[in-house]
C-alpha cells in the first residue's frame, strides 16, 4: 500500500534559492567621488585681516579636495576628471 503524501509538500519544485547579488557596476562600490568644498560667499570675509580667514580655510579645504580627487581618480581610471 502506498504511503499517503502530505498535501502541503510539493516534490515537483526545487527548493527556493536566494537571488544572486547583482554584479558590481563600480570596482570599488563604497568609494564615492570626493565633493569640492563650498566656496565662501563674497560677504563671508569681513576684510578685517583675521588670523584664520574663511578664505584661508577654503584654500586648505580646496587643496585637500584636489589631493583626494587625484587619489580617487587613480582608483577609478575610467572616470571623467
């Protein structure tokens, strides 16, 4: 006598597999392009000769951005400069 089958069991379908992850479109996915610093507005500098002027800070941030961008472009050779 055959063994009764469970109505909830389906032997005809293979077990579910999780979907394959999509191929990475970027060789370094968690490496966003550096963003340039925001340029100070013309009225941000008081013109008083401050020891640390907003324009000085911007120049430092711009130099750091240019270095970071150059390094990023080396890691992403196909990206537009």
